[in-house]
C-alpha cells in the first residue's frame, strides 16, 4: 500500500493500517481525505490565468468535490 494512503488511514482514525475492522465513520473520513487530496493535486496543475482552460479545471475540481460531498 502507498505510504500516503497509510498516513491518511491513520489520520482518519486507524492506528493500525492493517486492522480488519472498518466502521462507517472511518470509511467516510478516509474517503473524504482521499478526495480532498486528489482535489489538491488537481489544483496544483492549473493553467496560466487567461488560458481559457483554467475555468474548466476549476469546474472539474469542484465537480469532484460535489460528487463526493466534500467541502
């Protein structure tokens, strides 16, 4: 498993990443952390202002957030 995924699992409440019991609260928080991190990665690659594609990228990032219910 990717080290970053392990760190997100711990941040979401699992002290032992290989723990077999996973509750709904953990799943929601873990998924939210992954989606938020993906949005951050997408946002790093924004085109230059005035490029015309900047709005498209921002809309896609917002769509991902909305789709998964992440603020």
